[in-house]
C-alpha cells in the first residue's frame, strides 16, 4: 500500500509570519534620563545632549522611544530625538517594545503582494520560534481576506478554518 501525503497534495499555501521577523536588536530609549530632577525637560540641556551623544551606538537597531516618568515631555522633544536616531537606527517608533514589534511586522506585511495569494487556500502558520504579535495575525487576515479562497490558522496537518469564500451560484 502506497503512503500518500495528503497535506503535500492539498494545494495549501503556508504563510509563516516568523519569516517576516526583523533580526535587528530591539532597544528602548527612555527620555527619563534627560529630565531635570526627573520632572522636566530643559530645552537647552536637551539640545546640548543631542549634539554630543554618540548616536552610532544605535546603528542597525530598532528603537522604541518612551518616557517612563510621569512628566510632561513636549512633543518636539520626541521629534528631535527621532531626527538624531533615524540616520543610525533601522526603525524608530514612539511607544513600547510591543509597539516596536508591531510596527516591524506591519511594515513587513505591507510588502506582501496580496495578489500572490489570489484564490489560494492559505494557512497562516501558528507556531513559531519568535514571538509574533497578535496584531500581525490580524493585519495579515485583513490583507488576505479579500483575495483568498480560504484562510486557516495553524499547521497544514491541523488547521482552524477561519474564512471560506462563498461559492457564487451560476444563473441560467
């Protein structure tokens, strides 16, 4: 009796979001270190810091900019900081490491050509060695639903059906 690999013959396309993971280091830049007495940001001191700080240490890194102190930080301070980080860092976002991870995935998902999956039966792989944010699964679902025949989650041998395009009835 011949053993048939039904999964391999099923015509399913597996989309592994882990493959979209950006390998660059993730770091947080906390503006609390630039606050005077942990309370306020002095513009003159901050501008001097920006001029003299070694920004090359952020080369190729992914940076989440935040302020962990309960202080009023003017919006322009985040903008100035970004201007100094951007020539060196791969990615700069305002927020947490989670916000950074989501932005990295959203940018990678935006590069997917949805037409490559037109009328396909797609399984979005569920297990990965790196943490894939739930927001990335939501975004890829939003991107693919208009074009796929069906969308599933999990592994090709054990999927959770999510969406199946209704068959259009032919009229005589």
